[in-house]
């Protein structure tokens, strides 16, 4: 059977941005350019016209953006989304016969060949199209034909033939059955708020925020810390779970199986007789106190991020009210969380294979909606990889349809494909393996994977040097210099980064015996911090966050190129954005001064850069003269282990 699409000579392939050929949405942020590209070609040498069709979910009509040929059948266009939510993307292309005629005629005329027959062919083509065109456009083509026939010389005819007005009309009124389109496949782009792409997170336990030792912190205590956090340049304040903590099977200090009198328990063991996921721990304050904290934070340019952990303490109200949502063992007890040989007796996982899974899904979604109503728009989701993946795809889509400003951070340190899938199905940001990438080779390979593969379209990394659960041996033994190095890397490699705040800035680095985590963990006890104490780490982090705010090159992750160095202890990379270009050089050795030759080239720096140029180090305030080729650097971990260099005019 002969195809009814036989006149569609153009082939469209490899449309980007696209995730799994349109199965999932790519990611973008409002107000920031999105590059659309595709491989588009046809047989022969005819001219092709290609365009992207874009439509927001609230629009009725498609908008078109013309694609331009870059090279080797690679076509691109740029559009700037101006609405939050989902855009649909399709690409269509066709043979532009009139443009092909113009091109051939120009070449023949330029070679002094007779163009009489070509002029007649052009007039015939226009005449055929006029039969299907009406109004002003038909008049324009009629006038074009009349002038072409009246032209006295070949030069006049060639000039009329090259006019763009008639060419535009002919292109718009192409034959419909000659158009190749990517339909019915629709590629989607989820457009988020700017903070989904560029954010700086500070984590603290509100119960440890009290100014007086031995006191339980409150939301009002956290409110007093907002000026300090804002001055350090953080724009997201993340609080671990703020709900009532289970009393049954409560864990003691250092994860002891039995709690002593007065032990506060882990905030992730959620729920007791006073309430569950929609309740607030009474010692933290009231809902009104929380709302006042949210309002005050916004005045300081800070958004509050709330922890969502879908698990329950044994005395959570859900256990008695909805026993069907849990797994029951033969002895009549509920199955607690396990990762053998580890046991989490204070936590009961929800059963996503329950016969009542639909009511469970609805209830869990309602938790997000409840806190959104209270003013929360950022959620750090605990261990999403241990909950049903179809639930997340449904819940996030449902929530963002109503509330497109909401951000979801996936705290999933697990296998790569699962982390990637969580990003595909809707999580706005993702924790990463950066925490364990310490060598130059490891860092370069990981960043290349994140920024040069399809991950760039949907996986937004959020780099954390530490968390309440993770203290790597490298960070533990490297002291203050190591903490500064890792902060510089996190803050300049990724556009979003965060730190488990007071522990990081005050330099705590004692590891729990036999575990890659902190000794005397704050997860199981209340700490008292000397919030006014100076540390060099705090000072450098404040510099870093200010530099990030002032330089667009650090407000995105994907535009990065690594620069060659002759020392494996020195890593260098170029970051750029429109109107912003930076060279970052970091000594990875926290114990020794390291020197290296850093090679820059016009290919990486851009042809607009002169052979010799001045750079300003935004960390130290020093200025240097650099050149295309090798440049010598020496970095001391005790002075400043990095350069963040801004080329100057």
C-alpha cells in the first residue's frame, strides 16, 4: 500500500529538549531562554523551512518560532517561556519550493547564465498559489507577477525575484500535504520558578535554634536567625520534619534502640497521639508561629522548605484510623522499616500495594495541599525512592497543575536509574553523588554526565557536601580547608547547592564509629549552637553566595567546560551565561599548596577574547594578567584554595 504521506519529503529527528521521546516533560524556568533543536533534512538540495510550534496549557492557539539551520542538518531556535506550567512542543518542516527557486535563480544569474526560463517558472509557481490565496496577500503576489513580467532586464528580474515579502507569502501558503510534523508526538516542557534552577539551601533543626542552652528551640527562635542566614546569602531555609514525634519505640541518642527520659527522638519518626503529618510539634510553636516565620523569611528573601517524609511512628493516628495502609505481620504487629541488617523500629512504612491504595494516594496528596495552603511552596521529600513511583508521577502532576510555583527536591541517594526516573516524573531538583566525588577525574566525569547527556534536560542537581545522614571520610579528615574546598566546588559547579548548616560552618567532623555519619547526631538530640561565633568557613560561604547572586554564569549548571591542568590536584573550569563568564580554579588538596598550569583557548573562551586579558579574583580581590595558552597558578588551602576569576574588558 502506497503511503498517503508520499509528498512529505522532509525528515525530522532528534527533537530537543525531549525526555524519552516525549514521554516525560523537559525542564525550564520562566524568563530564561530555551533552545529548541532538531535534525532536519530531505533528499536533494531544495530549501527547507522549519518551525517549532509552542502552546501553553492555558493557550488555545499554537505560536510558531522559526528554526534556523546551524550546520550539518542541525536546526535551532530559542524561545523564552513567560508562564509557569506546561508547554507543548511540536516541530514541522516542508520543502520551500519558492525559496529553492530563488536560490537557484540567484546562482544562475550570478554566473551570467540565461534566466528566462527560470523567471517563467517562478511566475507559473506564483500563479498556481494565487488560486488558493485571497485578499491583500493575493494582491501582493499579483503586483509581484506584473512587475516581474514588465521588468526590462535580467538584473531587474533578479532583484524582484529576491524580494522577501512575496517569498514569505509563498512559504506560509505551502501545500498542507507536504508538511512533515512530529505530531501526534507532543514534547512537553515544565516551566518552573527561577528558584527551581538557582537556589542556595541552609538546613537547621528548629529544636536546636534556642539561644539558651538546654532549651527546646521554637519557630520564634528560628525567626531570630533569619537575618544571619540572609546575610550569609542563603535563599532557602530547610527544616527537618516539624511534626509531633512518636513516643512508642522512640530512638535514643546515637540511634540507641531505647530512649532515655528526655530524649527528643528523631523528627523523621512522625506522629503521636497529638497528631500526624498535618500537625506541628507543640514545643516548636503554633501554626500561627509557622506562618509568621514564613512571612518574615520572605521579607529576608528566603523561602521556607518543609520536609515531607511519608512514614509513621507506631503511635501515628493513621495506624489506628487506617490499618489497611500498613503491612501487618503474623504476630499482629505492623512491619517496621528495615534495610537489613539495619532496623528502624521507630518508623512504619506505608503499604503502597494496599487494597486501599487509592485512598492512601488521596490522603498523601492532601498533606502537600494542606501545607501549600499555609504558605509553603518548597518541599524536600525524604526517601522518595522507597515509595511507589507511579504515586509521585500522579501526585506531582496533580499538585503542579494547581500550584505551578511549587518545588520538589528528591532526597534519593540510590541507584542512578531510579534517581533519574524521579526527576523525569516531576521532581524539580535532585540530591546527587557529588557528596562522594572527590578526585579531579571523578568530578569531571560526573559533571560531564550531568551536563552533556540527556540528563541536562530534566535532572536539576542540588549539590550538598554533607547532610545529617552523611559525613564522608574525606570531609571528616580534611578540616576547615576541606570544608571550604567542598563548599566552593558545590557552589560553583551546580546552580543549586546546600549545606547542613551549623554543623558545616562550625566545622564538626567527628564520625560515628564504623559509619559515614556524624557522631552524636543531631537527629537524636537537641544541640546548642553559638550562633554568633566567627568561622572562616562561614565567611567564605558568604563570599560564595554573594558571587553567585552577582554572576549569571553561576546561576545555571549546564554551561560548563573543563580546562586542562597539568596537576591532578587542581581542577579548572569555565562557566558562562549571557553577559557573564567566569574561570574557576580549585586546589583539591586540603593539606598542601598545589601549583599548576591552566590552559585556556579561544575555542573555549570565545573568539571575542583577546590573546592577553586581565582577570579579577572575586574571592581574594587580586588581579592577574592571563593569556591564551598556559597560565601559572598556585593555591594554598590555608589562604584561599581557589580562584573565581572574572575576565575584565
